């Protein structure tokens, strides 16, 4: 199991700790889903300056932390943020939290978690393209907040979808309550080599079953086993603020039991204490 990124923080915290690891994001390449030694390993670190911010995307300091803001609550914003190096996506697990606030005119449009082999400066179509539309050789997990049925294959005004090659033609799943409720949402995305699974919750408890899954071969889609990884978002005439509050990699693979998961968290807490 390859984990795309991890921060040196507990599961429920955010991008970085100003106390110890100012602006730290660590690439973590790990074989074996239950291996736990990398939690204490001294890997090279990747600072936020190494994330390529495009369009409206920016990092923002808030009390005790830094977050990624893909769009302001303004009309016609389009932003993306990608790793500047390609990472191994042969199989992977990643976890992040997001928040959508300050919705105006019902709020729009949503954001996308993206794996793509194009370039770190990739920035897709604006408005209903969510900053993802048109990015070639890509997989995008959309978190859509506007019904664009009149313009493209859409589902409703609050859904997740799995899309390929910058086209919104993949499977969808309606989600309640609204992403635009201002609450913190938790997301787990996992790929085991043949199936991509997406889980969401408004708590830090990982759902036992995915809300959406899709069988695919990422190597065929991306043209290899490595990709740039990040997020895109956009607003239109209606708009909202789209923020990634955390991007961690502590969640388990599908095969990990609850007992093993608790052991991982305890091991991680010990490593955190050693770093203080």
C-alpha cells in the first residue's frame, strides 16, 4: 500500500504544526499496508513552497495552522495545487478534510481531488469544470455542489463522482447533508490496484463501506505508475470558499481491522511525542 502524503500530525489535525514542523508535508512511499515504522522515519520533507499553486489557490495562516484555500468566496475563481514531483500511485491511500463556507447564491461549484500525469501547473476549465475539466491523463474525484445537468453529465447539486481524462462521465453518488453546510468533512480515498474507493463522513470515524467505488487500472489511465497529486476547485456566478483543512495519510487500508487501526494510531502518537 503506497501512501501519497502524510503530515507529521494526528489524524484529526491540520496541514502543519507551527510548534514543531512549520509548513511540513512529507511524501511517504510505503510498501505493505500494515508497516508502521515510517511514522517515525526521517524522510526528506516537502514544504508548501514545493507545492505548485495555480490560479486562485493559496495557503492561508489561521490560528496555530496553515490551510490550503483553493478559491475565495468570489465569482469566477479557478485554482489548483499540485505536487511538483510525481509520486507512486501503483496503489495508495490518502485522507483529507475539507470545508466549504460563505456560500452566495446557493454556492458553487465544488472541488476535485486529482491524480494527473500532465504537469504540476495543470489548471482545468473554470466554473462547472471545477478546475479539473480538460486535464488529460487524469483521474478526478469530484465533490460537486451545483447541478450542472444542463451543461454536462451531472447528478444533483451535492454528489461525489469519479472521472477520467478531465471528462465528467463517470459514476456518481448523491451525498447528504450538503457539503456547503460549513462543517468539516472527512474523506478517505483508497486504491488497491484495481478498484478506487471513496468514503466520506462528518466525523473522524472511517465508514466501513465506501459511498462510491469504481474498477479501473490507474496505470492505463495515467500512462504509468506515477502522477502529480493535488486539488482543483472553481466558482461561477454563484460561489463559496473551498478549503482543504488537512491532508494526511494515517487511515488504514481496507484490510486493516479496527484493532490494528487503533494500534497504528497509538504508534503514531508515540512518534509525535518523541518529536516534541
